[in-house]
């Protein structure tokens, strides 16, 4: 919100759905503005005030079952100001890492 930027990352590589997703985000932002009328006041034009970037370089999965792992690790990398540079080959390790983090109740520093 601070940078007024939306970055669309899709591990399935389906760039065609970006329009629908961005429309949903626009509706969400407009709902926040109508409900809150606070810090988000300057975003009254909805998504039009945001810069939108479709990240075609986001890592791609090679199956239909790793969506959640790609999402969690993408958030993890981006929140640490790292470029998501993992691949489908990293998913077995990441599944174990996520399980371990859940058991410990804390996030671990990634080996990147």
C-alpha cells in the first residue's frame, strides 16, 4: 500500500488471469476505502492509483499440487527483500522446512 504497487506473481504461468485478479483487488481496495476512510483515503480511485507489474520471471511450478508452497515461499522471499529464485526442484525441501517451522512455531532464516 505504501508504494502503491501491485506485483502479480503466478507460479502456474497463467498471465491471462491477471485482469480478473486485478479487478478483484480493485473491488477489495474500494471496499476498504468505503469501510475505513482512514490512511487509505488517498487511494480513492482504487487500483488506478497503483502501479501494476506482472512478474513473468516468477518461478514456475511443474504440477498442480505445489501452489501453496510456491505462495508461502514467494511471500517469505519477498518479505525478506529477496528475489524468489527457487524452482520446482526445491519443493520437497521447502515442504519439510515449512513443516519444521510449523512444529517450532517460528520462521527460520532461509539458506539462500
